C-alpha cells in the first residue's frame, strides 16, 4: 500500500468561515447579525478565502519535498520526444543530374487563424539521382513448363526499337519482368514511361490488373517487398496501351538475380487474391513492350518535429562558480554530439561536455548540465569539504570568456503527431521541387514528462539502479529507451530462450524481444511480415548498445524480433435464421484476426502472450457472442506462411516456443 500524502492543514473555506463565526460572541457580543448580507460576514468570507489559498499552497510542501528528493537522486523530468515521419518530395519533372535536398530543410503544416504551423526538419542530406538501368530480363515458363530467364537488349528498349513479350505466351502466376539498377533507389518515387503494344495483354480488367510491383530488400528472410503505386499514375490500362506508371519504393538492398547483384524492381503476375476472385481477371495473352524509360520523380527522407537554433549567445563569464545561464527557446530535444556549449576565451574556442550531474567531475573537466525542460544551463559548483577546503566540481571559464550554444533543437510533443498530408509547405524554396507531403501519419511525439509521471518512474529507477539483472530490469530499461526515442508503444519482453520446448534454457543467454507498434488500424489488425520489421529504424542497435552497458558480465544479450507462428483457421459455423451471411463472415473474420494477433490478440487484447500455445478451444471461446452465429460447428488449425490460407495437415494444438508468438495468415469461414 502506498504511503498517503499528508495534509499539513485539512481545513477548507467553509470550515474557516464557520470557525470565525463561532468566535464572534467571544470578541464582540453586540454583533448578532451573522447573515451573509452583513458587511462583517463579507469580510470574514474574504479573509477565509485568502487563508484557504495559503493552506492550499502549504499543502504542496510534500510535493516540493518529493521533487527535491528526486533531484538529489538525479531524476529529472524528461524532455519532449519529437514525432518522426518520412517526408516525400515530388519533382516538377525528372532530372538528368542529381538534385540535393539539404539536411535541415523545413517542411510545415498550413497555418490557420487558430493554430500555428507545425514545422518538421529533414534529418540528413537527401540526393535524388537519375535511375541507372543496367539489366532487364523476363522470368517466364518455357515450352516444357520449366522456368527460364530471357535477357533483353537495354539499348534497343531505351530507344524504342524492341517489341518483347513481358511474360510467358499465356502468363503464369509469378512470371516477372526484372529491372536492375546500379544505384540505390531506396525511398524514391520511380516512374516508367512504357510504350506497350495494344495488340497484347488481352482478357484482363484494366481497372484491376493482375500484377504487382516489388522491390528487392537485400534480406534473405524477406527478399521482396510490394511497392505502393502512386494513385492515378498507372495510365497503361494494365500494360495494354502506352502510358506511365509511378510508384513509391521502399528501403532497398542488392539481391543476386540471374548472376547480377543489383537493386531490383520487378513486375510480377500475382496469384488472384481471394477477395478479388470476381473482379481480377488473368491475362489471356502476354502484354508486349516496345520501349521503357525509367525516371526519378522524387523521394522520401526522414524528418523530425524540430526547429534548429544556431549560435545562440549566452553571455560572458564572471569567473565565479555555479554560474547559471538561460537558453531562450524551450523545451529542448535530446542533444546530438555537435549540439554543445562553446566557450571562447580570446581566440581559443573549446566545446564543453554535457553531463547529467557533477558527481564524477574533476576540477579541470569542461562539464556543464542542461535542463531540457526549463533550458537552464549550469556550470560547475564549489562545495566546502569536511576538512574546510573548497572542492570545485568542474572547470570555470575565465572572467570575460564568451559563452554560446553552437546549436540545439526545440520542438517535440503530441502536437507533432500530424495526420498524413498535413505537412505540405516547403519553408525554403528548392529548385525543381514541385510538391512536398507526408504520406504517413507522424508518430512518436510525446509531451515533456509531468511530475506525476516522474514520481511513477522513480521507484523503478531505484529498483534497477540503471542495471539490468532481472527480466523486469531489462524490460524497464528497454521501455525507457524506447519511450525516449519515440517508440513507447512497442511491445517488449525479456526471457531466456529454449531451442525447443522440451529443452532447458540456455545459461546466461537473454533475449529482449521487440514487436513494433503499427499505426494504421487495418495493418495493425492484419499485420504483414514487413510491418513487423523494425531493423530500418535502428532500434535493435540502439537498444543493444544501451542494455549492453548495463548487463552483468556473464550475460549474453540479443535484441531481436520474436519467432512468429503464422496460423490459418478454417471455421465452420451455423448462422442464425435470417442472418446476413456476408456480415456474419465479416464479423467472424474480424474477431479471428484480432484474437490471433501479436499486437492486439489474446484474451486481454494486449497481444498474443509470448510462448503460449494455441489450441482449438481458444478459437471456440473467441467466437462466443459473435452476432448472427448460432453455434460454431468445427474449427481446424493450420501452420501456414504469411499471406497464405489453410494448407497441409490440421493441428489440434499449435505449439509455440518461449520466444514465439501467434500471427494470422488467411482465415476461412464456411457455413454449415
């Protein structure tokens, strides 16, 4: 039970008024009118109100003591966390030379009468290069039904001197046309001007063509990722007429395809998805291509909700200890290595080092502390020791030395979590940039820590003492660094792995498992493998570096994703009389995808528990109470692959290792 916060005086306004009225006969017997209309009672109420305010302030003293105690322990209120989002720049026309978008380019939302603009800045230099196409070939089924590669002449294709079949004569699923590039096109807007022969490619629905564009990732586990097409930018009617196709490329990597190690973009005939069986028609004949021209139309680069303040002067040193300076713009974001205090003594300039406190500072160390919330910068104090000597905890700038802060960033907070499309204004013009927009919702923005949050955090900090020993320590420290970097909603679990269910844990080996938060509600309900990858954010490396400094010497640490068990369920139900079968099927699938889910699954809706087996009875229980379902007749479970339905043998129990978690493939609903 927590200790109750004491009140030094528990009297309120009415208590004070009543007590004053009771004392009137003792001091003034002649005063007999105690109604509120009496001027004397009015004065009593006025002074009672003033006293009530004083008592309220007095009762805050315990909180003040708590703050001072946390300061003594080195617990400070955390600075705001800035939201992050990729910002996409569109070119007015494809360029033949590289185009640079400088680091620190400001992109803002539209300012209104009631709300100021929200400014994001790009994190790094972004160069948009012309695509360098070096290989084109088709991967098709030959006459003997064996797959083969057919290489095409690039020069003739670029000049429009070809008329090649893109796929097999009668296209098969997984036929593909490969474009190999020598330069990295990660996060680019890639366009193709395609001169398609109208005589080919018949039999399809041009509004829903049976192909997808994919890009190579360089990963063995997931070598290809689907590309998002620019809406309205496929004018080829399913490769039936000349036109243009434009797409947004994901982060890419080199793959070795047909002996060429390049960055690949491929056009692949897809297998018909279940939901499109009535609308998507297959090709009867292969489309044909006479010319292709790859074009760079822009790209996306990471941006952060922050504005930079450069070379801010702080003042001149008076040569004393404990000097305090104030930065003008607050709150501050966490500092990067180049964001530091600079002391200029004559012609000599020196960058000083920020520390959390002066406890370990020697008298010649160029140290300072900086409060991110208030912007207060402190130089070294001097404290009288037990023997009467004065000890200085850090260096003091000489009298007359000038101090300035080289650069710092300000911003952050919940307001930075802007919706997709809100960042649409380029603050500084860049040649050939026609449009800018965030295609995704910005995420990760958090306000500065409140006193209540810090009070909740302090016991955990005292327990772990910034050391990782127990599972709870690892999880506490991992969540803290994730919160500080804007990924507070990620799932974290620490455990010792078992190679198999019946084996013992590996001594000294610790897994810290991370499952990313998915912002889009539909993707969160039906996550794909690419949604569950966090490597591109650098989180694994950052967490491993942070925790490695705090682990025991005998502990081997691995930060990784859990092992996902992709499961498909085939459910046979008896619908209630008069129920709409389509609506019932939708409700049942919705319940299944939410229950068998690493992010929102399980009984408590917090994500499928790590290491928990899935049994048939779990699915029966999950479907209780679905509107329109009279009863569930049968449930079959299958181990499957991402994006696939039931296959292989049914299983009564899906056994999961300790570092594993359940995820959904494609479920099926049948009616009895």
